C-alpha cells in the first residue's frame, strides 16, 4: 500500500459530491420559497383590492339608504354585495391556500438546510479523519526511516569495527 494514497479517498469524493448536491437542492428550494412568497403577495393584494371594493360598495349602500333610494336599487346593491362577498371568499381561500404552499416550501427549505448541515458534518468528519491518518502515516514513515538509519548506522559501525580489528591484527 502506497502510504500517500488515502484509502477512503473515493468515499470522501462521494461525500463531497453529496454535499455539493445538497447545496444545489437548497438553492432550488430557496428559489421555490421566494416564488411562493411572491405569489402570496400577489393574491393578498388581489384580496385586499376586493375587500376595498366591498367596503366602498357598503359605503355606497349606506349613503343610498341615508338619501332614501328606491327598494329596487337597494335590492340590486345587496345582490351585488353578495357577489362581492363571494369573490372575497374566493380570494381569501386563495390566500389561505397560498399560505399553506409557503409553509410547505419553508419546511422543504428547512429540511434541505438540515440535510446540507448533515452532509457538511459528514464531510468534515472524513476530512478530520484524513488529517489524523496523514499524521499517523507521517509518524509511521519517520519510525521506519529511523529504523533503517539505525540499521545502516549499526551495519556501518560493525563494518568499520571489523576493518579496524583486521588492521589491528595485521
């Protein structure tokens, strides 16, 4: 085994790819949430305009009653107010439905954020393991080199000692 190749490199690459994918998913979910908020704003504005219209028509009916208008006109105004009420209920239902969509989109963003943090944590754990592994390999390599130097030093010392003994004998 080559000590320079981290044995979990493929796993680390997979974790990195999953993290990158989680970042993309989170961005997509945020865009969806932003669009849901924009749609909520639009339907709220529509509802508010219908509500304002209803208020205006109610005021018109009150003014007509104060002035003393015919019952036919008052009946027409009441019928029209019922139609406006129905429109207002529809718009309010759209607002409620859109709020539910916004809540769902927010939950998806929260879930994607949690997933992103989990994948980041997994990646960081693996990076910490790699750093520890490199330290161990470095230590192990130094120990092996030290042993080799000791053996070489011992061999050289023995050879010199034998040479010196041979010279002394001669």
